[in-house]
C-alpha cells in the first residue's frame, strides 16, 4: 500500500512549460535583445572616399572653377560721390573666386581712400557680384580756408574740401587761437561744441543761420540772415535753448539781438 507521498498509479504528469507569474497569472516571456550591426570595413572606406570626393568637388567649385567668380561690383547709397568712384576705390579683385574676396579689406580701403564715407557694408551676391552699400557723411558746418571750404560732420570730423559751399550749411568761425579757452579745451573740443549747437537747431531756424562763431567754450554766437545775432552761450541745454529761440523769433520779429545763454531768462533787444 502506497504512502501519502507516493504518486497514484496511472496519474498523468503535468507537462513542463513556462512558469506562471503569481501576479499576472500568465507565462513570463523574455524579448530578445536586438544586436546592432557595425558597418563593414569596406563600407567605412566607401563612405570616407565619397565624403572626400564631395569635399574636393565643393572646394573646386568655390575656388577653382569659373562658375563662382567675381564679375560685377555694384555700389549704392551715394549722394555726392558717384557709384563709379566707390567701385574704383574698392579695388575688388575682379575674376577672382567670389569666396576668396576679403570683404573686410575692401571695406577698409573704401574708408581710407574716401573720407567722405561714414560707413560701408560689403556683401557677396552669389554667384558673380559684390555689393557695396555706403553711407556718406553730412556736413554740419563749413570752415573756409584759402577760398575753399572744409566740410565738418556731426562728429567734428573734417572729411572733405570743396571749392563751392554746399547750400544751407553755415560757416564756422573759430576765433580762439590765442584764448585761454582754446588752451584749456583744445580746438577739437571747441569744434565739436560748435557742431553740437548746429545739430540742436530746428530746421526752421537752421535755414537762416549764416555763421556759427566760437570765441570760447562758453561763448558761441549765431549770426542769422537779416543781421540778427543770437548769444547761445555754451553747448549745454541745447534742446531747451533751441525751443526758446524758435519761440522768440516768432514773437519778436523786429528784434535783432537774442540772448538765450540762460534759457530760463532770455533777453531780446531791437537794435
């Protein structure tokens, strides 16, 4: 007679299979990990050769072929100068590969050879052109010397000498050669003070200004059409002084002398 641990005769054994998870109630499967295939040595060599060929072809197109060479130089933004003058001063290497053109060197040449230019922007225009966008300096005042006129811009820079005075630009008279103000501030600073005053003037007043006379840093005088004079004083409080002067010129049309050196207490006289 068999004991309790003896299997019953004729009982079927359960087939072997995957173990069931007590939580999921189903068999547990393990997914195979994909294996990345490395490119063969031959494939690596082919890729490297193709990359080298493409790089070499691109370099040849940019620098060795006739497809992307400089054929035309265009200038824009000129006023007094002509586009032809700007192009000539740029001296861009026509027929050179456009990619090899040193745009910074072209810009430096233009600013050195043409002091009238305030700024220059040089751009490549593919496939065959170079663009020169320039901005010219604008004269604020004129210095008369030996029958000619030096143009002075808003920065106090003397950038050109012309034989005929541009219309609407006042003359600058610096009477400070032996003054203490000249020794203290220097002619350059006094010049910048004068152009600051000219720049502060409203258009309605500026068109009547004939001369800006500087005797010292604190003594700047405007000479207007019709024999009128304006004691401006220093360049300080320029916007306020310009506003006061515009009002006085309208209110006292018969006056000839205006003192706005202290804009809060202006003075007017008729003779």
